[in-house]
C-alpha cells in the first residue's frame, strides 16, 4: 500500500527501497523520480544482478538500465559492487552504514560472563539454522545468549529472540564479548556495526 501511495504521490522525488520484488518492480515500472536501491550484501556466491535475473519478472534488469540516471544502486560496503554485472556496477554509489547516536548508556562494563550472538529466524531459515548449529557446536559449552527475532519459537533457553532497545543495550554492556560467526565476504548484519559503539 505504501509503495502505491508513493507511486501515485506527485510530491515525492526520491524513494529509497530494499530489493523486495513487488514494491521494487512497482517502483521501477511506475515511479517517475529517483529510485535508490539500498543493499547490504548477499550470501557467498550471489550478487544482486543474478537475483534480479532469476527471481524477478523477466526483463526487470533491462527496465532498470532504461531508467538511466533515475536509478542508483546503493550498497553499504565497497566490496558489494565488485561482483555485480555492468548494469548495477555502473550506477553504484557506496554509502557506508551509519549509526544513530545512542539514546541509552553505552559504556561496556563486561562482567556478565557470557558470550553474545545474533541469530534470527533459526527455525525458518536454513542459512540461520546453520549459523545456530555452528554456535551450539563451537560455543555450546560456554555460557551464551542468542538474540534476534524468531518467527517460530526455539526450544533453547539461551535464545532470547527479539529484545527491546533497553535489553539490547544491557546485553552489549554486560557481555564478555560479542561474537559474529560469519564466513560471508560481502554481507554484514547491522548488529556488528552497532556493537562497535560499546
């Protein structure tokens, strides 16, 4: 509904969007202003050009090219456009991930004697299920807390699921260390960036 409101609204000149097929292709096909596709990287072996070609309607990448200067591929990391095809690479403008100023005390004190992990959607995503199993295999004998939104309950007392801003800050302030187990070369969750505030 929001996408259609933007498409119909004459007062909007620029839209920043994620790459979800229906709102994204609606913008490509109907919006007359500047479309900024904000991206944060994909798992190893994938790039956005190939995802658009294989998962979106035929011709979507050609329609993006036809937008010319009205389309910007906006990755958060310099390494992302390196693997893209010429259509997206030509429009790439890297805008680093920014951090909002913290509203809650952020001084790290440690002392909680636990490791902190982020791992959402453990029971919904094979990728995150693999991350979870890695955490349990490598760190299962160490006291730990795993947070991240879970669409389905996880039968593990170490998994907290989604946490409030206050709980998030407290977990980071008191953990012994935040561990981000990832082998991805061109993808980084926002959480490790936030962890640098502590």
